[in-house]
C-alpha cells in the first residue's frame, strides 16, 4: 500500500492533471453520449493515462485490456462498467509509470 501511495505522489498528479485538462477530448463523441459525466471523465482520464504509459514504454497489458473493456462498455452506454474498467486502466497505467522510479537492472 505504501508503494502505491508513493507512486500516486510521484506520477498521479500529472495523470490527474491530464485527465482534467482533456475533459473528454480523446473519446469518441458517439460513445460518450448517454454516459454520466463521471463515467465520461473516467474514460477520458484512462485514455490519457494509458497513452502516457505507452509513450514512456511502461504500459501494462492489463491497463490496455481494461481500457478496451471501458470503451466497449461505453458503446453499450453502461456507465457503471465504464467507470470500473476505466479506474482499473488508470490505476495500472499509474503503476506502470511508477516503475520508472525504480533503478534499471542489467540483463541476466
């Protein structure tokens, strides 16, 4: 739990700021119609977090899979599922970003 709190302190603020600044800019308009504002924000935040992790080369496959599930739920207008999957995607992307704080090790 302490590790997660440290990761959130280290990179969580930047991921949160990206989500606030984008406020739905990445998600397709048709998919967002019918979602609660919270679900739409969560999906947008997850897309930004996953993009940031991918850009830095630390994207976890679980984050990418959860984002895809959130997008599928958005097509079905299921706000609860979107929020759940988007939260998982954001969390796993943030944990991947936290790996950047660890020292690199050589190949064995």
